[in-house]
């Protein structure tokens, strides 16, 4: 259905029962399946470096010659 709640008179609008919208419709009122932007890490998340088993970038911990 369109934003007005009316389907087109020619019957070209098909709502997929599993998706809940017409996947082939270019109608901007249809919801998007994919997010509109890439995911990003939160700024205040945990520090992954705090769980390192070695003090620097040597990983895995190789023995010193």
C-alpha cells in the first residue's frame, strides 16, 4: 500500500507477504532492507588493547633470539 493507504488502480503494486513490502518498488515510502549507511564502532566502547597478552604489536608472542 502507498502512504495514502491506496494501492494503484492498475494492480502493479505487489506486497510480498514475507517481507511486508514490495521488493521491486522504487516507492520511497517502502522501508529499506539494508541500513542506509555503514556500521561504525562506538566511541565509548571497551578498549580491545587492554586485553592483550603481549605489551606491544608482537603477536603471537615470539621468543627473542
